[in-house]
C-alpha cells in the first residue's frame, strides 16, 4: 500500500510532468473512484484550468490549479500515475485521465479500484477539515511529541493513525520502530523523551532515505527490516529470528533482542 515515500515519489513525477499544462478534456472511465464529486462536476471544475503546483500531505497528493483549487489523489492499494505523449496506449486499468492542451495525457490506473480522486477549492482547508495530523516528513519534534502526549495505547497503531501523524502505514511503522529499537506494543505513556527522539529521528531518516531511492524497496539499505518482513525472516542487525504479532488486524514484525518489551 502506498505510504508517504511512494506518494512523494508520485508527487515529484506529477510535478515534473504536469506543471504548466492546461486541462483540455477530463475522462472518468470508472466513476466509482470519484469521491465527493461527479464526472460532470469534476469536468466543469478542471476544464481550461492550468496545473501550477503540486502538494502532498501524508498519503494525499494535490495537483494545484492557478485558481487555488486542487485535484486530489489517494492511491489506495494499487493506484498510480503515468504521463503519455499523444495517443500512446494507456496502461490497463486506467480509471481516470486528463488530456492537456499540448496533447499529452495523465492517466490514473488502479487495478483494485480502492484509490480515490476528488476535488477541493482549498486544499489546506481540506486537510484541516479531514482532521489529518501533521505530515510525517515536515513535522517538527515539538509538534510530534505533542501529538503523542496524553494518548493511550501502543506506539505502533498511533504512528499509523493519520489523525496523529499523516503518511505512515504498516511497513514504515515497523521499520521506524525497528531502527529506533522500540517494541511495537510499547505503551506510548511509558516512552521517555529519549525514546521519542529516537523514534522521530528514525522516522525522518527512513522517510528521506526511501524518497531518495524513489520508494524502490529493493534499493533500501541492507540493514532495513523491510527485506526480512516475512515468516522466518531474520534480524538484519543481529541475525535472530524475527517475531511477529497481530495488532489492529495488521502484522507487526520486530526483533525480540533489539526491540525488548518494556511496559
Ligand atoms: Zn536483532
């Protein structure tokens, strides 16, 4: 499932390929992927407008128009963008496309149709109304600490809660806690300032590393847990068999030695 590094990689692609282009036609081949809008409403909102910038907050991507309005992408499990010149065949499972005045086409493909395309007249306000927490890549330590203060429960689900911190899902939450040496079930109230600093630093380092490597997991450092996240996987630091447990319906992988449990 795309998390912050995957969405940021899509944002950089969208920025490189779409900024400065004007929308000449809007094609919705699967209306079910639209959220809070309809094909005619979206067409009226986009037609003749120019993409002047891109933005991202957590796992949401914004194509910002010259009038301040914005098209919003959420990639679900399998969504992605691709730009084509002229009439090059679109990828299978294209659900939505924009044709630009220079004849290039931006397609949104999504085999499982779990992603969503929507629209807002003010994207910063949309983020606020949606109740998203600060973005995991840009949040300062002070705000990060405040977001976790007075919360209850285990650290891992809190890191994955988009209203607490936006952008982190199951894979990166495991990686962050592994690199920080914190057990996923550790109660947030028991974490010291030093623990929180370790988690914060690990979060930033991992997200930045992943974005630099264009979210290509195969290119991540060998010391990353992600390469061993399967039954019988071994800790990339100490070689011990990893353990896994189910939390909120998702599997958490961790090293029993490097991430000891402390209540
Ligand atoms: Zn280990």
